[in-house]
């Protein structure tokens, strides 16, 4: 019999009551929750929810940054017989309001979010709001602490069925409006096994800082912690991130390619790439240098690091491996869960691992990756048409990703079907392939490749702050321009002729979630970006240069 999430937390409550499960910093002071304390609070909040007599399976939103109360609230929601609907804390008022309206919630757990004042959010009428203790607006709705103080704990162990809906996870909206993927409780033991394939089943410590509203953080962090009693730490703010990471002594670390690139750039701000490479080639210095750099980034105890959400450039992966960080890639989607990880931490640049237990993977005649497993969503909430479109007749989910699978089962993602564009020469180009190569360059903060009906692919590169400072002098600007000329040559040497970059436009803009150019998971929103930069590219082409400034 497969253990479902609540089975596991009841188990730890009985067998490890005094073991620390959660650590939350608040005003610079770390606070711990043992399994006994975690479950006591969850049982009290669950009883409060039950007192409302909402219909079983009602939707309850968690709208907050990651924190200990986020995890406890989800356990309480499940024990009360309801469905969790997490909403990204980085969304604008308008975007978050649309999801609140769409998901039909009866209640909301509210914590710190990225918008200045969440009270300005227009919420559905009659919605009950419970505020977490770490929210800065003390007069909002009901207090979590007051509920815990005045409510008796639930004394029974609620059982949920494997086929009951546990959560609705919204897509990040890279290609349009977010869709709510409905997932069963049965998905969670398979999500846990996916991570165990690479991290093992031993107890780990981890800092949870990427949005728990995303399938990757939900799987690698929360689900693994529930199934294997990991010790979860949280970050109080962006400013305290490094302090919080070092406090955790993390043995597992998960991030996205853009943040790994930033970690690398921070190192290169202190030591040049060539100097670091030379030191790593000296046997007596190598271990000391590796240890010093990894510790400075908070990775001194990491036994397993992973990257997901998008392709990690091979150069960055190899650089971290050379430093001694056991970094691997994984693959999954909101609709399918985490379906591919690297067994025993094995790493192959360009590949995202092998199928996890219970997963069937195949590539269609069109080159699209198709997946079937118990982790597959039931469908999109209130969207039967797109639910039918994404499923094949035999129950496989169409991922929209172009892929290859090796004879020994390793998965390689080569692009997105919808992101391909056709140049004026009639050849198809996958932009993410070129973007991955460009993004490894230290002067590039972010980049976009486009080229529909153009003679060749064109790139827009957002310069880093240090590159913008360099460009403020004539000599620095000339040196930077020459380096981008050389970058074009380097990139073109690694791709097919029809994929060769024709030009790069250099800009100083900021691509943010608020600007509508980046999703909450730091992916590019291509349509708004292409609409914004299309005229700039067309005008730049007229100049006939390979590197064009637009600062």
C-alpha cells in the first residue's frame, strides 16, 4: 500500500515528535517547529476550518512567500478535507485577483507577498482570510496565532483517498493565461520517489526559497520533507538570503538556471575566469579554492544540487562541477510532475536525467515528448477544452517540448514547439538553444532571440550593471562591443548554419514580473517581449551592424 502525504506526517508525529522539521527566521531570530509542534498547530487550524462546515473538497488559497506557516497550512487544509490552491506571491494585484476569481475559494491564508500591500487586492466577497504571524499588516482578518491559541486540536487522523484532488497548481503563464492543473494525492508518493532517485531516502536539510506555488519546489522541498523528514529552513528576505542559506547548512540545494548564472557572475566579480581556471589546475590549490568558493556561496555542505524550470547551459553546469558541486538537472511540468532526474547524482551536460518510477516517456513522430504516469494531472480546472487537447487517446500528456531519448533512457530537451520560428530562408530555429549559449556570457543579464521572417536570428541582450558601467567610457564601450563580436562568432561555431546569429542589440532595460516580461518562475514571456522589441530589431537591422547599441 502506498503512503499518501498525511500518512507520512502522522508517522513522523508518532515516531519523531521531538525532531525539528521547520525553522523560520523572523526579525532575525530563528524559530523551530518539531514534528509534535507542527502537527499540534496543523490540527488546531484544521479544526477551525472544519467548524466552518464548508463542503468537502472546497478550495482554500495560500497566498504567501515560503514560510513555516505555508507548510502547516497545507497540512491543515488537507486534514480538514479540502483542496490547496497556492498563488504566486510575486504576481501583480491584477494577475493574483484573476486567479482568486477563477479558483472559487472559500478561504485564504495570507502571508508576506511581493506586492506592497496585499490588502489592496480585490478578493471575492465573503472570503475568510487568515493571516500568518509574519505579515506586516497586523489588523488584517483573523490571526493564525489566535486560532491556534483558542481552538482545540483535531484528535482524529483524517484519511484522504488516493484519487481525491489534493491541490490545484497554476502554470506560470509563459504562453498565455495561467491554467490550474488539478493533482491527486496519488501524485505525491511518486514525486517523492522522483527526488529519492537522486537524493536518496536519508534525512537532508534544505533552504526553501523558490515559490512553493511551483511544481518543482513543491516536489523537491515540501514533498521530500514530508516523506523523508527533511529539515526545512526558510529565508526571511532577499537581503538575508545568504545568512539564511548558511544557517541551514543545506545538504540539498535547488535553483533555476538564471540564479546559477548569477552565482557564477558574483564569483567572476571577485576573480577572473582565467585566474580561477589556472588555480583549479594546480593540485595543491584546487581543493582549497573549491572549498573556499563553495562555502562563500553557502554550498559548503551540499551533497546534491539540482537545476530545473529551464535548460541549464552546459558551460555553467561544467563550471559548477569543476568546483566540486554535485549539480544535476531534472525535468517536469506543472501537468506531469517531476518525471526525470539523474540516478545517483550522475550528470550529463545537455540531458535532464532518466524516467522516474512509474513514468512512461516517448517521443511522437513530430518530435514532441509524451508522458504518462500516476503524477499526471486530472485536468485543468474549469477548462475541459484544453484538458482534452493536452491528452492523447491513450492517456499521455502532450508536453509541448521537443525531445530526444537515448538508448539508455536519458532525456534531452531540444526546444519548445510553440517557440520555434521560421526565418526568411524557410528554416526553423529553436530560440532557447541560442539563448542558453548567450546567457553564459558574464555581461549578459538576460536575452531573447527572435527572427520570424528575418534573414537570420537576432538577439536582444540586457546588459549587467557592471557592463553598463563599462560602456559609460568610450574605451570601455569599444572593448565591450568587440567582446560581443567575438561572442557571436563563438555562438555561431556551436550551432548549425541556419541558426547563426545575425546581430545582437544591447539594451539596459529591466525584465521583471511587474513589467510583464518574466513569469514568476523567471521564464521569458515571449509574446510581450517580441511585441516590445520587434520594432527595435527591425530598425537595428537597417544599420547593417552585428552589434547595435540601444542604451
